[in-house]
C-alpha cells in the first residue's frame, strides 16, 4: 500500500478507536462508535480498498476525476467511496478526504454529544485534565456551562456565546476564534504568556 501513514494519521485524531471486523477482514476506524473509515483487507491481509464517507456531490465529482475512487465497496453507494490503495490519489487529497469523513460522522451526533465524544468543552478545554473536575466542577458539558468559575447560576460567557446564543457544537465553528470573549475570561492566576499558551492549546484541540 502506498499510504502506510493511514493508521497513525487516523489514530492521532481525537477520540478515534479501531477494531478488526473479522467476518469482513476490515480494519475499521470509529468516532463515537460509528465507523468513518475502513481499510479492507484481502485473504492475505493486504489492503485492497480504503473506504470513507463523503457528501454525495463531492463523491460523485471525485469519482469522475479519479479512476481509483469508486462507489463504496459493500457500502451505501451514495455516501461512501472506496479508494484503491496503490492508485494515483495524492496523499494530501486522501488526508483531506479522511478528515472530511471524520467530521461528517462526528457531526451526525447532537452538538452536546459531539463535545462528550471529544472530551472537550466548547472552548477546547480538556476537562479531564482539570484539577477541579469532580470536586468544584462537574465539567462544562455535564453542567451546561455552569462551571465553577462562571457567575453564580449562569453559564460561562464562552459557553453562553457559543452554545446558547450561536448554537454551535464548539468554538471551532466561529470565524473569530479566538475572540474577545475568550480574551476576557483570563484566569487571573496566569501570566499573559501562560494565558496565551492555554489559548493556543485549546485552538489546537478544536482543530483535531
């Protein structure tokens, strides 16, 4: 296979799991328990198709441009596409298609469920790494934004803007990221440099 990077690339995406569907001999990659990509193996365990999900119009267009992209093998032909592992599809394009498949399947869940699957608050904070989780705070998703540092009985300003006002799954949907609302929620215990580092880390979390 000319794409030996696939396994590492997919497992580096947040909350991705994989298994082997032994009846089909497919290596499957999941987000939230739903498959978004698969490497189909033959009887000698060699890849013969890479299968992923795309918007129907994009799948149709790509199949007209690349003979190595065909309708999904043993899958719904409208939404799934299979790519020959030794064909001429550029690495960069395949990575882009895998990214799109990941996000398509993730977005099939409710906005709150998406955050739960990713283990992130709407601003990209990984609640599991917070020392206040379980003591002062139940976490952003579990408390609907009413975290320990928010005004009493109110949601954090970021949650209020992102989820309640704009109905986004998370702040990655906003063109102003990181915005003034983020900047105005600075932890007073952090220096400017430390606060900027937390902002960049959250942006990276949301970009995965």
